[in-house]
C-alpha cells in the first residue's frame, strides 16, 4: 500500500476529499492509500488513469522507484514503464524517496507521542 505524508493528505483534502475516504492509518501509525477492490482509491479503471494525477501523493510520483532491504534504489519490475527510467532518474527519485520515507516515519512517530 502506498504510504502517505501529511502533505499528501492535506493536498488531497484541499481537492475536496475526506481523508477517511481515501486513507487509513496502519498499526504502525503510517497513513496509506485505500484500495477499492484491486485498484487505488484514485484510479479510474474505465479511463486507465489516476483521477488526481496532478495532486497525487509524492510516492506515486516517484514510482516505480523503490528502496530494497539493503537501501539500494531499485525499480518495480511489475511496472510497464520501469524500463523507461534512466540511471540518473533512478538516483534522483531514489534520494527523494529516501527523504519521503524519513518524513513519513517521523510523522508516524509524532502520532504515537
């Protein structure tokens, strides 16, 4: 499930969505996007696109870049666009993803305080 930062949630709420409709808080204190069936809450299967592309969570914008257990930047092989990502883009998005994960973890820790 896609993790969300406070900024992601605020941006989507400004678009008129209720956080309770599109997200939930996991037992670890981290908010995540809900799915409707097999699709992300914002995915429109009829049009094959995100309904909130311009306001999508940062994690979605950085996808298909992931960080593996060893801290290396990797591409999600399930994404059909993965082969279009250059090494330079992988490094740039990887650094942004690492910072995003740190932010989300800090926000979750504050929720538990």
